[in-house]
């Protein structure tokens, strides 16, 4: 058997009509979607606009030969060519060639593998009853507790139709970690027991499993560092945090409201004195009530920060999620101010727009959802004119308070969005995929490409071969960085479609609620139904598979 680089004839007679292929065709084997995609990708690389790609110097290459009778053109005209089988044969021939060139290395690997398996089976038989079975019992108990915790976190509250994970960032982070705890063993067993570890599905399971492991290890390391810092400096950090919080959410808001209520009106605004005084006193009264309500939480803030730092042993993501929830609690009064101002502003805008139709001689047809022509009496026009005038002159006063608390709401949402971005970065950064891409790009294939070999680069082929023969090199094409970071492209697109739209701008001017940043933890786990309690039977069957 020749040890020269592999040479295949891609003609119809030899490749497509071989004995193995003929037997498959006689059974009317249907070509799968994956095989058809491979065919199209291969043909796109084989025949790019009627020309071949330039030569290159790959580390691992195989050569192909085209016959002089034009069989390659006939192969191109075939719609459903089974090039997946060709790739499989190429890989098999490469393994055979490597074994023939290095028989001693192959023998050593086989012997070492057999020795390892015998040793492992012997150790497992000794430790099965004293160690393995008790560990499996512990795994069973932990798995039941994890499923019960997932059921509680995802259980919706009656009336609100919201679960704990939907309200709290900390609850959402716990939900993510518990789901990963349930999914990891299944993912690892699926990969280890698969007979086709080089298939795209198994490679995805392998990369996804170890990427999550790396991320959690790094998360725990960062969490221990950040947690120790919080625990050692809880008093100083609490004092600094309260100082910044008071400046922006208590003293700052109070000074701005006093400035708006002062005389002469600020920056030349024509505000209604009575309505301005009423709204200012209302918000100051709520602010004083909030100071009394939050006083116990302020006094125990160092203890809270110390507890948050202790949670760093579970990862930095838990610290960030708890700090995000703490910020949400300390800014509840700003959200309440925004809701009150937005409701008053929205009602006034709707009333002004509705009364404006009277001057146009029209009215809203609720049944047909359109504006129709209408005739009004003198009394109706007079009442509408009076109400319209009052609302228009009172509108600047309401609009000033609405703009003030809308800006505070946007600031709070921006801070929460920053925490969400950090959590998405720590939970889903493709660290393992980047390491593979830099260290061994062939582990992340995106396809193959063919390049034309010139005469001096044919690698020892016989010069007696046909002068019309064309040699091609097959090379692996690794995936690009854009594909690896597709998660963050998804996050940016989601934020853009959520905020930078005409509907969001319209809602701001009409007084509709500005929602917080949506959860940026994109789905990386299979969907599960948490409406029912854990299935003990399924957990028991899973633990039996481990044994």
C-alpha cells in the first residue's frame, strides 16, 4: 500500500457508482438535510465561479485528482452528491496512513488504553460499594433538593402571575445555576457514551460542558476575591454607599423639588403656583415617609454587605445579583415617584388630545376605532374650550415633574442594565471556545475549502501521471470570532430592538411606563416545565445510569 498522500478520483464512475454507494442507492436511501448541506458547501468550495482557489500550505492536507475525461464536470452537475461519504473515507484513510507510518506509536496507544481500562475496572470494582454507591445516594438527595428549589423559584405568585426569578436578579441567578446543576450530568453522560464523538452534536456538547465549567471556576475565583474585599471593608463601603445614595436619591431629589417650588420660577418656566406647590409637597411627603421606612435597612447595611460578601463563595455573579437587588430596594421611592408623575402626565395628555378633536369638529368612534365627523352644541363647545384651556396651562407644571422623575428612572434602569451586562458576560463568555480557536482551530470547524496545487507543491507525486491531472488540497476552515461571539451580538440586537425604536420614543412622550432592561441571560439550557413537583422516578433512573 502506498504511503503517498491520499489520491481520490471524484468521477461519477468511481466515486458515485462504487460498490458501496451502489448498494446504498439500490436500497433507495434518502439523503438527509445535513448531507445535502455538506454537499452544497463542498460544491461551493470546489467550483467558485468556475475557478479554483489559490494554493496554500496547510499542516494536514489530502490531494484529489480530476480525470482527463471531464468526469469532474459531470460530478458538479449531480444535484445530490454524497460527499459526506467522501469526507468520511478521507478521514479513515488518513487514520490508516498514520497507523502505517507510525505502527509503534499506534501499538503503544492501544496498549496504554487497554491497561488503563483494566486498571479502572479493577479500582471501580473495589470502590463500588464503599464509595460509589454512597456518593450516588448523595447525588440523588442533592438532585431532589435542586429540583424542589427550581419548583419553588419558578412557582408563580397568585394574582401577580410572577415568579421569584422574575422579580429578583438574585432569584434568576439561582435559577440559572440550579438548571446547570441538573443539566451538566446529563450533558456529560451524553457526550461520554456517544459512539460518534466527532459529530457536530457531540462536539457542541463537549465545548458547551467544559466552557460552563471554566466559567463557573473563574466565577468562584472572582467571587472569593470580591467577597473577601466586601467582608473586610463592609463598614467603610456601607458608609460610602449611603453617602452616594443620599446625594443622588434623597438630598438631590429634595433640593431639585425645592428649586422647582421656589420663587421666582426656575429658568423662566411659567408654572402654576398652586399645582406646583401641591405636587412638590406630595413628593416631599412621600420622601419623608420613605426615609423612616428605610431607616432599619440603612442601619444594618454593613451586615448586609458582609453577608453579600460571604455569598461570594458561590461566585461573583451572586454578589452582582444581590447588589443589583439592593439597588432596586433603595430606589423604590424613585420608581413610585415616576409612576405617580407618569400617570398624571399620561391622563393629561390623553385629555388634551381628546378635547382637541372638539375644535376640529370630530369625535372618537370607539366601536370602529377611528375619528368621525361630529356636530356639537354651543354648551359642549364652551365646556370643552374651558377644560382644554385649563389643561394646556397646567401642562408645563406636570411635564416638569414628569421629566425629572423620568430621568431618574432612566438612570436607575441604566445601572441595572450595567449589572445585567456584567452577569451575561460572566455567565456566557465563550472562554473555552476562544482557547480552542487559538490553540487548535481544527477543533472548531466551519467547513472545508479546496485549493489548487501547482507542480512544485504536489509533494512527491509521480511525474509520469497524466499531464491533464489537477491536484487539490482539502483544508479545514475554522469558525470566525464573529460566530464565537454570536451571543453578544444577540444581546446588542435585543437591546436595540427593545429601546431604540419609535414605539419606545412615543411611549416616553405619552407617559407610558418605561420598563427595565430585559433579562440578558439568553437561553443556553433546554426548556423545562416547573409547574409540577420533581419526578422521583426519573431522578432514580438517572442515578442508576451513573452506577
